C-alpha cells in the first residue's frame, strides 16, 4: 500500500552525515515526517531526537518493530548496510541507505530483488547526481559547447582522516574506494554512459589497517571515451570533474559536495578564452529526499525507479572491477 500524507521515516544510526546534511534536509521536505531515531548509544539518540523533534527508539530492532514507521534511512558504516537493509525490508520498511548501497554488486542485486519481491522501495542516498548543475552541464555539452567529448577526468580528495574514523576499519567497509570512489564513477556514468570498463590503475593502501587510502584509474565508456578518476583521503580537498571536448573543456568545481546555498561555478574554455558561469544554488539532499518519498508514495514512474536501480548496479559493478583490476601497493 502506498498510503497518503508524509512518509513517516525512522533513522538507524546517528552518523555525522545524518546530523549535518540529511536530517536537516528531511526536515525541509513536506513529503517526509521524521518519526524516530535509533542508536547503539541511547544518549546520542536522545540528543538527535531533541534536536530534530522526533522520538528516540531504544535500539534498531525497536525502531524496526514500530508499525507507525513506514521507511528507514540508514547512515550506518558501509559494511553494515547489507545486514540492516535486509532486516528493514524483512520488517516491511522502505529503505533509503547511504552510499554505497553495499560493498559488492552481488549483494546490491540481491537486496534489490528482495525489495522488489516485497513491493518495497530501496534507494541509495547518492545525492550529488540530483543537483541541477549536472543536468545544466549535460545540456551545455549536448548543445555543442565543447564539441564531441573526447575524455573526462574526475577527482575527489580529502585531508587525512582522524585516527579513530570508522573509514579506517576494513571490516566496516572502510577505505577510499568505497567511501569516495562512488562519486567520480557515477559522474562518469552520468556524462559518458555505462557500463564502464576498467582499463587499469593503482590503489595505495595502509598495510596496518588493510584499507585503501587512494585509487587512481582509467575507465572507458561503451563509446570508447576514457575517464581518468582519482580519489584519496591523504591529500588536499578537491571535488571536481572536467569534460574535454574536441573544441574546448568544461570544468565543474565542488561538484560532489556543494552546500545548499552554494552557487556552482562552471568554467567553459574555448579557443584560449575561459567563460565563468555561476549557476543557481540547489539542495541535492532535499531533492533526493523528495525523490525517495515520491517512490514510496508511488508517484515516481516505474521507468525512473528502474533506471535508478540500473545506475546503482552499474556503479557497484565498476567498484568491484576497480577493486579487482587495479594494482594494490602499500604506503
């Protein structure tokens, strides 16, 4: 049953991304009602509940057993997504899970099959592709602004993480490839199409923690257009991509993590002249929340839902290939 009114959603986990970006966006979406939050730490759940005006559940299972909650948002570490998504689906809840949806294509496909069989919505919270700037860039390319695209580069890097950060823990799906690789991979899918094949590359890893700290690789689209991607947690911040065409280049700065009030900057280079365009702000977290609510309420078309699933599965396949087909070298 699709129901009516705002989707009552519960949150499994009190991660930083939930507190800083997702829950504020959920609060802005009239289509969603934040009903409850659960944590392994009751004090943290109580703090979240007070801040965001919802109930604090005694634990994950209590939240999933609540018949008044229709859906869950799951911001747990990547390595826990499969287990708790499966439990949420078994409890009859729709699921919005943080990216990446799981640690493998096989697990991702299995969860989609489970959700489909139960008549439930499963969606990955990869928000940046919902930002209007990428559609505007695609329109520029389609208009011939830089000629036929010959190559793409995409980079996402952040400074070294704190020593106790969960992204250092291999058992929880840690490492730069899973944490950040989704962004350049999905950007390449968005602009070049997919599935993408991995030509080769290098991953540097921490031999003590056994997690990747960076990945640099070359992918190729079905049309034979190469995409060079680089991600890492040991470098200065950068989140950008460039489409290099026969007649010029388009570069998007802060492509993956723009705050809601940020005016995106796009550089268009042609014949030695650079045009700088500032686009309108957009809130990709809010856009994704509304898309999830539309899917739950049945107003997101079947073709759109199927395309979301296809893109997520292609992304998972490429991440699997990057892990398997790139050379791993120690720091």
